C-alpha cells in the first residue's frame, strides 16, 4: 500500500508542476494546494503514518540536497558586480527582516522566544523559484529586475545558512550550566560544519581534476558525498549537517575551471523532484486544527511582515543610494517566500518538537501562511503596481538567438548594426567566447535550463530564433519558448528533408522550421558566410521596389524585414519580421531588408533612396 502512495505523490507532483507551467505561475501554489487537498482536507495522505521513523531522515536529506544545489550558484566573483543594494539586502537587510519578524512573533503571537527567533531567520529567504515567474510577468525596469533576481539567487544559500546558524545558536542556549559552555558548543557546531564542508569540497575537487572519478560517475558520486557529508557532520555535532553541505556547494562553485555543469544540471532536476514531493508531504502534514489555532493576531503579524519588515529592510539597504523612490516602493512590496523557507523551517520544526520546545508545532503553519499570502497577494498586485508607478519596461524588444556559431554571430551582428537588441545562447564555451569578442551578449549554457531563468534577460525577449546546427538544441528551445512567449514569435532553421523523415519531431517544432525561406538551410548559410558573405540592409523605396531588389540581389538570402528608422536617439522599438516559407506580406515601401549577400557581389546603395548605384566584384 505504501508503494501506491509514494507513486501517487510522484504523479501528483508532476501534475502540479504541469498545471503551474500551463498557467505560468509559481509551482509552489499548486504543490501547496495539492498537499492540503491530499492531507488535512481529505485525509487521504498521512505522511507520518506512511514514512514513520523515516520521515525526519527523508525530509532532512532532501533539504540537504536542495541547499547544496542552491549553494552551487553562489560565486564570490559575482558578488562584486551585483551592486551595493543587493549586498545590503543579503546582509544588514536580512538581519533587519529577521529582527522585525522575530520580535513581532514573540510579542504579538506570544511564541516561545526560540521558535520566534528561528521563524524570523527562516522567513528572510525569498528564492528564485518564486521571484523569476513573478518578474517575467511583471517586467519591471532594469534596476528592479536586477536587484530582485540577484537577491533571490544570493539570499537563497546565504539566508539558509543564516537560518541554520540561528537555529543552532538557540538550540544550544541553556544546555550548559554557564554561557561559556553554550559558546563552546556553538563554535564546535560551526567548526564541524565548516570543516566537513571544506574537506568534502576539497576531496571532490581533487577527484574531478585528477580524473580519479570517471565522468559518468560525477553526478552520482557528488550526490553520495553530499549525503555522507550531511550525516557525518550531524553525527559529530548535532544539526551541523546543513551548514556542511552549504559550505560544500559554495566551495565547488568557486573553484576555477572545475567542470561541474553536468552536476549542476543533474542537481537542478533532482531538486525539482525533491522539492515537488517534499512540499506535498509537508503540506499534507498540516492539520486543520493547526490551521484553526492561528488566531486573529496572525493577521497583525502578516501585516507587519508585509508592511513593516520588508519596507524597513529596503529603507536600510537603499540608504544613501541613487535608486529612485518609485523603484524603492516596488522593492518594498515584493518579497514572496518560497520552497526553501518551507523546507528548512519544517526540518527545524521537527527537531524542536522532538526537543520538547513549546510552540514548535506552530512554526510550520505560520510559514505556510506567510508563503500563501505573499505569493498570491504579490503575484496579483505586482504588475498593476509597476504600471501605476510607471516602472514597467516597454514591450520586449530583444531577439534571443539559440546558438552562437559563426552563422548565428553573423546574423546577430547584422541585427545589431540595425539597432536591434540581440542576446545569444550556446552550451559550447568557444562559441560564447567568440560572440563576446564580437561585442555580442551571450549566455553560456542551455537557455531552457533553470540556471538560464536566473541569468537570461527573459523579461526583454520578444522573439526567439533557433540557429543552432544541432537540431536537438533547436527543438528543445522551440518547445520551451513557444510556451513561454508565443508560438508565432519562435522560429527555427529548417532541418533537411531526410532528417524530417527519419526523426519524429514534435508538431510545434515542425511547424516553426520556417526561417529564411526555401534557401535558408543552415548548410547554405554557413557556406556563404565561410566564403565571405556579409549581412547587410537595403531600404525599399518607390524608385527601388521589392521586385527590383530581387532582380539585383538574386543570389542573396533575405533574412528579415525591418519597419522603423535606424536612429541611436530613438527608443521606440523597430518592428522586425523574419522571412519565412509561409510569408504572405511582401516588403513595403520604407521598410528595410536585412539579407545575407553572397561574397562575390557587393551592392552599393544610395543612402537616400536605397537604390543601387553600381555593383563591383570583390577581389
């Protein structure tokens, strides 16, 4: 019977994630709703009865993996470039939030001081899993978007580490007869956690760099080391394991030229599985009696979390900065709590209940209440607030190009010359390096990954062009962005006829392989560029019609139609339409045609009319 319930949890996790994907909202809402329906509302799922004594180890090990995955994204070199505001938010701002929430929980809710302190520490964490979907729909200006995204990325591991330290400190208080014993115990916990984390990181780095661990065992080997580090650290010093795995992940993240991309991708997938299942289990553990015992004072507590703690955090973090007041107001409102807060808080609550600390059973219901209120309320009001304060970005105008190969770079340079913002993406470092040397922004990695959600400017992207020679990368990109944007704004180069027949691709991918007409296959574009072909623009006028253009440029491959003036002083976006196999509207007078011109023929155009003056053979 237990196997059925475990399989059912997995199925419900997938369904909740799928519904969230379909409605483009944070998955945490549907995971929480699923857990509440299966648990307190219907009584179908009873995690304590299902897992018994294994519940605490399963939750603890899952949280360890989640924190390790989050800490893998914390690079010290990136902290230097995220600005004073973000650094303040993840230091003095975080401490301010903790103090305000802890004191209000202690005085208003009359919680045990240990529980109040840990609750305040846990609720400082926002996290990218809830911030990213909100920002993608809100589209705030660059300052707000950058600050909130980086706060979510950085405060995830730092906030969790801070919560671990606060928890360890309050649990050790009073265990010794004098204060010195407590301080010694705290330093022992910190010493064990830091030591185990550093040793595990050093050993893993050694195994990978000296190739003592084969590549195919990297993922499994590091996962095993994470789990053993957590358990050994906890065995040596109670509750030091979370600190150990967080330090472990930070160590690996900051090793130069250490190849852990596949490990990070694997941990992202594993974290999604664990987060989805864990959140349903934790929500199902809630009892209706637990929810009902949250009396009316909780509303005052929530008001303080929303209207005092966060504004105070922003006021201190932005003090003596040049950030506009409107941006500060938006930042003061947006701080949705996420899955890390629920997972870490639940582990602490279980430990405190076992230790017999009063009010420990109230922590999880309070955390879930704050999560529900902040995610729902701020998701509904963020976009109207941005519009009201006029801090929302204009319509997205960036072209995302999947691939940074020589074809993609040539096309990107041609668009950039026409004042069309472009951003490339490629999992091959050499291609990314070449793109950046050309002055083209390029994301190193797969654009559909969770990591890309944190680093790609998704709020500014209006169209996607899949220009990779790897049709698998193109297919994944088309499927992902057709949902994220709109299918009509996503295009791909056409695969060969043999490929199309030999492979069963999705209907979406097949329908979007329409870029650049019948002659726009990757092989032909690559050949022309390799021979010296250039991407250039020509204006259609009454004196130089589309038909005349085709006669003069019979060997050129038209790529795009631009509608709008090329001006460095004009901020209005230029309308762009790619040439496609099913294109109905031909270029009109006043529009520009961006085309790949063959290497032998260079057309000189009159700058006023756009009409060819002469042609010459290139030497």
